């Protein structure tokens, strides 16, 4: 039986394996997405015991939230942990800018609730700092919204350690979602120890390092290639000079995954689930089959020795 995790000091309890939904309706981030496939991904996750669904306004500028809302109506509200994020404002010119001012955070949360067809979300993240609004002012507004019953836990995403400390002066932050994976491990030095000391849950995004850690790319002679509209082409992990070494590291996971009779992707997720400073992990999925692959990670009893071996490969 899966042990539920508590989100920070809030009353929110979640499965440690969730679902990231930037490929559900995130047409501005990924090419060739299909709405029905996106709905099927969310339904498959919920049908298979994943109860934390993580979305954001910027995933399709509200479209991901709309698709998720269409699926959620068929599930008991108290059985699903819904997390969304806001900080992006589309100006009349079409320019997308970041805003954290209290009035905007209230407005964007209420708009998200309408798209999701919900009275409240379990977790609301400020998606990015705007560089203008003092973090504590933004958090104070979320604290008001929490008291009004419109959210249950307060989160930050893409905030650095100093910004998190400034936002957490009154101890209201429950959860932080930042980039972290076996290749990109900067948070280990200072951020993760601080979050643990403050009882703030950490959720890494991009746990598959933009698909590099899924095991999909193991042939150095056939490196990953992306559509011109795919944002991954700008990721330094996929630079031509980086790819061969990165693929070599991922290939070292093959014999370990074979011993557990599982995929490299599920093995990687099992590593995150065993990590003592990680609260939950939210891998994305484009298809229901990828969701079912991810779910296998819950059945892997990763040994301490293999945890350390994997850790060492990517240190």
C-alpha cells in the first residue's frame, strides 16, 4: 500500500507519484498534441491510483486546465489533489509577461477555478517570480485566499533559495516545485536541506530531463531530433557536444533496470521516490501507455546499493 505524503504543514495528502500535464493541452510547448489523448492521459492516471494532477495556466494558456476539468467531473473531488500555477499575463499586444501582484494572483486563481470547474484547488503555486513584487506580499494574498477556502496549500515554482526565504518569512510556504533531475542537481547543495528544515515539500519538475532519462535515446548514432517548434531544442542537455556523454550515462541504467524487470524510465522514477529529500515526483505523459509505464515505479523496491549506484553515475 502506497504511503501518502503530507504537503508541507497543510492538510493536503497526496500519492508520491503524480502526473505532470504540460503535454495535456500544452500546445504552446509541444507540437502535435491531441485533446482526446490528453483527457485519456488524465483519466488513466486517476484510474490507476495517481491522485495528484499538476497543471498550470501557461500549459496552453488555460487549455490544460479546461481538459483536466472535463475529466475531473467524473471523479470524487476529495479523491483528487489538483495543483495549478499562475504568474503569466497576456497583454493586449499578445506579449506574455509575469505578474505576482496580489490583485493578479487572485484574478488568475479564480480564472483557473472556472476552467477546472472547481470551488478550490489543493495546491496553488506562484509559477515564476516577477522580479518586482516582494515575495511576502504575494504570499500574503495567497494566505487570504487559503482562509477563504479557494486553496489548501501554498506553493512556489522556479524561485531561488533567497526568494523562497523572503516568501517564507511567516512560514506559510508548503511546497516548492523547481527543476531537478539526475542531470541537473543544483538544488542539492543548499535548497533541498533548507526545504527539509522548514517542512516544505519538494517536487522536482522535468524528472526525465526532457525525455533524456526515459531510455528513448540510447543510440549515439541516432541522437534526439526535435521539431522546430519544440522547446527542447534549446535545452543544453541536447547540444551536439553533450548528447554522447549523456546517452552513455543513461545506458548504464540498462543492466540495473533489467535486474528489476522494468524500464529505464520506471527505474529513474523509483530513484526519485526513494530520495529522502523529495516529497513527490510528477512525470509528464503524452499517452496513456506512458502513464502505465510510470506507474510501474511504485512496485520497484530499489535497494540502497542501487540507489547509490545510480546516484554515482550522474554525480
